[in-house]
C-alpha cells in the first residue's frame, strides 16, 4: 500500500474534526439510555423499561447514536507536499510504532478510519465551505447507503466523502484521481461487504473526484491554505 503524502513540517493539523456537541450528545445519550433501561428492567422487573430499551435502540440506529464512533477518527493534515484527510492519528500511531496496516483489508464503511492523501499537483480546486445549502448538498452525497436490498444493490458508496452529522464547515477538495501520488485506501471486494444489520446485498463502492472532511476551525484552515499559496484555492 502506498504511504501517505508527507512534506516536512505540518502547516495545519486538526483531529476529531467532526466532534461537535450534537454528535457527542447523540453518541452518548442513546446507548446510555439502552444500558440504563436494560439494567433497570433487570433490577425492578418493571415492563415499562422495555420502552426505554426500544427507544434507545431506535435512537442509536436512526438518530445518529452510532455516528460518534464512526466519525470520531476524521482528521486533517496540510503540509508543503499535499493534504491528507481521514484517520490521521491512527496512521501516525502505526508509523511511530513502525507497525504495518493489518493484512486483512477493511470494509468500505470504515473509510473514515483510513487516510486519503494527494499532492498539491493533483488538487484542481480546494475551498472551505460554510454555506449551509452547500453543506447539505455534500451531506447528501456522502450519506452512507443502507436500507433495502434493492438500494444497496443499485447505489454505490462514494469514497472520499467523509461527511458527518451537524457539520458547520467543510473542507472540499476536487482531486485528479489519475494524477501521480494520489492515495486512496484499499477495501474489501464488494462481495464481502455484507452486513447482517442492513442487507445481504453486496455494498459497491468507488472513488469520488471530490473529497470532503468537516472542520471545526474554518478560519484557521483558510489561513493555513493561504499561507502555503495552495493552487486552486477558493475563499468562501
């Protein structure tokens, strides 16, 4: 697997880019409701706590309760050679310990834990977006495919769109996927992407020419890109 792009000192570093209050509250509240209701059900044998367990499960699955664990790893690194998004801290820990990635390829649904990187020569356009309508548009593009067997069989997961609920600002990168130095993680083949909790249909996936990552510090990120004189940069 090709190593991520690096180019000396990092000019901008951000970890847990998606970590906003609504995401954290949902991530803890619904699973906690399940646990507390289940314990109370065992201790008191009161059937009303079954409702709490059911509501907690629904909240975890449908209202973003599982999104915290999924989106927690997203990070951003900007240096003189290029830009990287995704599970940066994990990759850096592996590199510091001189350990290799596991031989078994990850599932495409875990793409937020992997690293997408490209040199500046491959960046056609880059901007930090704070407009709500634009953010909603990218959120729809990056929404994970789930639901019925037919939906999973006919729709394709877009790799590189690392969106998250409750985003207020986004780093958006148009990437020339054919350019040298562009690194896209490898994932398990589609016929091994089945999940018991969604569908038995294989989950297809493909690289997307637009990469996206949330940011909690849009002005700092804009300043870092301006300082580097990044080609294709657009201020918005």
